[in-house]
C-alpha cells in the first residue's frame, strides 16, 4: 500500500465511523451537511489518511466547524480525554533530543507532522472546550508561541473546576496522562 493512502475497505469503515459521529454530535456543527463533507473528503485521499490516523490513535475526529474564509471543513480530535495513542510524548523534537535519559517514544509536534495534522493553538483549544468538556482527567499539549518555546517551555491545557486551564511545563517533560489533539482542515 502507498504511504499516506488508505484502502477502499479502510475508507468505507472510516466514512461509516465519521458519519455516525457527525450525526450523533450535531451540536458541534449544526449548519453543516455530512453529504457535502463526504463529497469534499473524496477529493483528498491524503486528508482521509490523516483522519484515519487520528481515529486509529484514539482521537475520535469530528467536524467542529467551517473556515469562513476558505470554506474548509475543520476536523478536530473530540475524544473525551487526550487520545490514548498519543500520550507520554514530550513537546517537540528539540525537547526529545535534549533528554539524555528516560526519553519518551515521540514528541507531540513530530507525531502531528507525521500524521499530517496540526496541534491546536490556545484559541482553538478554548473553542473546542465550548463544544463539550474535554481533558477532564488528562491534558493536551498546545501549539506553543515561539517566545515561550525559546525559553525551554511549552504549554498544555485541560478542563478542571468548570473551566479551561492553560499551564506551562518544560518542553522535554512527558506524562502518561498528557498527549495532544490534532486539527485538520479539508
């Protein structure tokens, strides 16, 4: 099989999962039509591969909106907790290289790049939290501004005590309960 391509069987399975999730969670996308989204996805096999990667790593991707400027549909990981297949990772490749002992198996930025998705930024993370309560027991790395990253830090978010919290940590840190959420525009 070609890299970044999925089989017809995988495609049919993925469409079935995405359609059911879309219909079950209409509050995330009340103005959108699944038929229109599926038609658009048909033209982007590499995006289907990325969505499949999101699904396979536990992200439960769903449409959370449409970009007003470009018309692209916005998919985001909507699993209740940070995706299981993407936890115990440090922030980026620089942080991964800096670990001399007990290195994590990957980095959030590196893994997102391999999957063809982007980490949510702080605004996107806060907007996602308006659609439900996510990361009530876990946390997710967030795209970190350069000025923070240059000082060795990275940011992450979670939902506690009825609100979104954004925290900081050393970029090389990793925890069993921290992963990342991906965003994909189609």
